[in-house]
């Protein structure tokens, strides 16, 4: 901490003594949307420098007095130039017009922006409207699958909708919808997109969680930003497919208010059953039904010139029902998400703005099983009620953001009820946990020199759950240094410390939502990580950019639950069953992108290692984590044939998941016995998949669209097993054992067709 405080003081003491003049600017489009990643070039007294707008379209810089020549340049927009005399602190509001061309007296607007924009410290911003050509199973944009096509994110394979980022576990990723955390992460088996992309304006992805404004997870932060512009007219857009449909309405409510409302529904009871039954060719399941619905709502109103209110809500509900009369089995699994968040946004002065938000989020799952006279019920939930404050302001020409967060957690990791194991006896296990979390954060973005910029953050977290021994105070520094060699080359390095108080316990190797959350309490310590990263960005040509990076992450107090979802006895408890250990992850990442022209796309490659060390596992020796995939390659291409047709493809290759393979088999008294050596000593075959999509547009303009989408998932019908089953039998000579590997698949080739519309 002394070193961090000294660094802050040295940075600020240098800047406080300068007498330069500050230029503060905000760049918007003519549709009143913030434009991210705009290059702003300054020529003052024959000195040239440049900066880039942040995620809010804001830029700040300091210069000496003189004549300023300003050039604003961004792909998809007309170049703009300004000249003025700089004498005092200046505030600029810049509006960019989109490029257009005149052809046969018909104006054809170029409404395209870069699909992916690089932000400081290796962060990425996604424009979902420009990624509709990326192939998906159902022809609708899948945000989680998109993130898996970028460096540092492991491909989770089939039957899994989780994120695995830089060697972390699925529960190490923070996903915020409108600023509210989402705890339930996927629909069944990751088959359907979990978020309705039509309702989301932009996605920001930070693999390191480098912003001190956010905390509580060890790995990444994903911001899902709903539509924030008040609609000027009624619009309807949606997608109708073979398995599910969705619709989004934009409704103006006067000049200063508007509403976005979205909904999705499946109609697949006769489709999902054959897919799941492909796990086993001899399945005797006679009745299976699955369905989900979800909805989004965003309400925007301007209550005064300097104050506006935004209300965001999200709800999802899934239900899976299986009945098999042959074994007298009835199973009912349900899981739900609900979030609600009103936010007041205030502009206190030209240099100061503030937001205050209340939020409530809830996730719960319930599994009910009945077989003959035995009934088993397992349920869990997590509920958060919170307040988030954030203030943006300037101090001595340095941009600051600071605020206060408070969250009340209430969790039920597992409530287990078993009835009729013994006649007229009911056994129950219940573990409710309540906790309070308070955080104060501050981020400063000083300009250390004409080429060196910093983002210096500090988050102070206090967490308490009941007894004083369950209280923790943690300091979490976040540091990013960005060095701009010139307009075409930049470098960055960062350090981040994270603490995580709520942990996800996974009980299934596939995407069956029986996982549950636990909180740090007596006997369960918070998880901790330290990450170092370094990288660079290069602009090769106007349309081609590259990025390279490396990272190292150490993790402590990781949790491992070695039992299944129905582990239960009257003596053992969850805290006693939970294993605690450490982990490391490190690797190299690269990305090549083409952002303009008829052909657009990117190449992503990750070389990484992820290790774990638990005293009770592998004799205390270090072993590979389950999702230690050595190589991950993703190629994405989108090509516009003409105004009517475009095509897209993705090619994915990744090393197989780890699993534990017996090293020898033998029989004792005609009973097979397995011997194991190292934990996770084997791999499932490499994952290879090629997806294709074709879009035919009946209508294509800014305000109207009608298109048919044809998609093929796993075009070449490659078998990608989700797990292996080892079957052992005695050879005919009764002197040896034969071990056969049975590979289990979820699906192979999957064609689909859907109609996308907007009016």
C-alpha cells in the first residue's frame, strides 16, 4: 500500500504543478448516441498529439495556450475538423454525421460502425447490430458465444453456456445487466442465447475487471448496456424461428419519455426431447417437456433539463419436466432470474455528473424428484438488494470517478428435503446465509506525459456475515498504464487485485442448472486473485488492426465441491464437504481484425495454462484444471455479396477438456476395481466446429429491415463429445479386461431458418 500511495502522490504532484489548459469533449452521433473509440488529433503550436474517446464518448486532454487544430476521425462517420484559440478551460460537444453517398438520386446511408472496438487496457466494446451475420444455432445473436470467439475466453464446448476467462471458473465472471448483477447465466445446456440482443445497445467486456467501480469477481466484467436513447417513433423488431421467437417494441411516450419492451418464448417440447435423448440410444424417457420465457423492459424519462430516470428490468423462467413410467420417475426442474433497477442520472455542472441506483436481483432453482415412494427436493437461491452511487468530476484537470456501493446478500446454498426414506420420516437440511457488503471506489485518469496515460483505481471493500470473525476489509488496487508511441502503435500494462465473497459451486459437467451459490461465512474464506497483464495494439492499415498480450494470474481460496447435487447425510455439512485450494493461470493472446470493406472479421488465438492445487486432491500435487484448454483458435468472417445477400462463417478449434482416466483395471472376487494416477490426466478429443450463415434481405435500411437467415451449426457434422463413459468387461479368455470408451454427444449438424424483421 505504501508503494501504491507513493505512486499516486508522484503522479499528482507532477500534474498539480502544471499550468496547462484543459480541453474536455464529448462525441455523439447525429442519433444522439455516444461514439466510442473516436480518434481525436490535436495540433497546437506545431506540436501534435492525439487521444481516444472512452466508453461514454468522452475525451480529456491538457495543452498550453495557442491556436488549436482539431481533427476527429472514426470509421463510418464523416471526418470533422475544428480550429479555435485556446485561452481557458474549454468544453466541446461534437456531433458526427454518418457517411453517405449519392447514387442515381437516391441517398444510401452507411450506417455501419466497427463491430468490435478496442478500449484501454485490452477491453473490448461490441456493436451487436454489426454482428448479426455471425452464425448461431437459432439465427439470433448470442452474446456469450460471441465473447467465446475473443482472446482469453475458453470455448466451453457443447452443452454449456458458461464463460471461462483467463483460467478462471464460471462463477468468477461478473455480468451486469443495466448495472445489476445476474446470477443465473444460461438457458438449458447453453442451447439458446440467454440475452435478447435486440434489447441491448452495446456490450463492454473487460477480461481483467480493471475498473475499480466493479468488484466481487476474480475474472472478467461484462457490461450489458440496454437501449438508452428515447425512441422518437414506434418501432417493432424481432425474430421468428423454428424453436423460438422474440419481439422488441420501442414506444415513445411524449417528447421526453420512452419505453423499450422485449419478450421471447419457446415452442419446442417436441424438439428438445430428441436432442437430450441423444445422450443415450437406449433412453426410456417417455415424457419430457422444456420451455422458457424471458422479458426485458427499459423505461426512460427526462424529468428536467439536468435529470433523467432510467428503469431496467429483466426476467427469465425455465422449466424442465421428465417422466418415465417404467421406473416410476417424475422430475421437475425450474430456475428463474429477476432483476429490477431504477437509476437517477443528474448533471450537476458541465464538469460533474452523478448517478444513483437501487437494484434488486434474484436467482433460484428448484429440483423435485419422485421415484416410487421416495421424494427428494433440492432448492437454492441468491437475493441481492443494493444501492450504487457514482460521481464523475474533475480535479486539477484530472478526470475522476468515485462512489459508494452497498449490497445486502441473502443466500440459501442448498435446502434438501428427503421424504419416505424411512416410513413417516422427513429429513431436512437448510443453510441460510445473510451478509452485508460495502465498497468505496475511486478512479483517476491522469495524463503523465504526451504519450503516457494512466488509469489509477482503488476499491475498498468491507464484508460481514454474522460473527466478527466473518468480517473482512480488503484494499483492491487497479492500475493501467497506456503508452501511445504514435497513432498506429500503443502499449499497456496493468495490475489488478480482486476479492470474491460469493462463490458458484458447480455440480454438473453439462449445463443443467443445479449449481448453487455460497457466501463467505464461518469456515469459508473469500477468494483472492492478483493479475498482471501486458499488451499492445497496432494499426496496420486503415482497415486492419492487431493486438497481442500476455497475462499471469494467481488465485487463492478457490472452492471445489467433489460431490453431486444430491449429496446428503445428517452428519456432514456443506462447509465440511467443501475443499479449498489455490490456482494459477497464464498465457498469450492475439487478435487480428479487419473492420471495413465487403469482408470483415477477425482471427483470435489463445495459448494458456490453468493449474489447481488442493491438498485433498491428487495427493496434494498440482494438476490441470478441467477447462485447461491449451489452444483456442477462432476465425470469424462476414462478407457482403451485394445489397441483398451476405454470408458469415466461424471456424473454431480448441484443445479438449480434462478428465480423470483410470490407469489400470482388475477384478477382485469378480468385482471390477479401478486404479487412478494423476487427477485430470486425460483429455476429451479436440473440439472442432464450422458454422455457416446466409442472410437474404427483402428490405434493408436504417429504419426498416426484413431478412431470412439460413444457418448451419457444425456444418461438417464433426463429433464433439461432451464427456466419455468407460465400460469394462472381461475378455473371452477370462484372463484380461477390455475397456471401451463410449463418447456422449449433445448434437451434431443443426440447420435452422429464421425471419428477422424491423418496422
